[in-house]
C-alpha cells in the first residue's frame, strides 16, 4: 500500500508538469497534447483514491471523466483543424 502513495506523488508531479505546458505552451497543439496527457493521470489518481477509500463511486466518476476528456480532445482538435464538429473525417 505504501508503494501506491509513491505512484500518486509521481503522477501529481507529472500532472504539474503538464499544467505548466498547458499554461506556457508555445502553440495550441502543445496545449492539447498536454491536456490529453493530463486526463489519464487524473483518472488514475481517482482510481487509486477509490481503492484506498473503498468507494465505487469514484471509479464511475473516473470512467466518465476519461470519456469526456477523450471527446474534448477530439472536439478541440477538429476546431484547430478548422472543421466543424459534425463534419466527417
């Protein structure tokens, strides 16, 4: 169980680095990639907290958060490419 605490710390440090890239990224695609990397880190931290506390609701929240993060990345990418959301690829 102690090793899982170190994993949470490492994910938190990586998340701070992603936040730095989101706020200071030189281009919009850099910010999108950093956001896309941050979503699974936050979801993993939520899953680990669910295991620590024995709360199944956090597992459901992390699944919904991951799905919304994926859809958000797709929407932002299509916007940056200049296409509409409903346009076919």
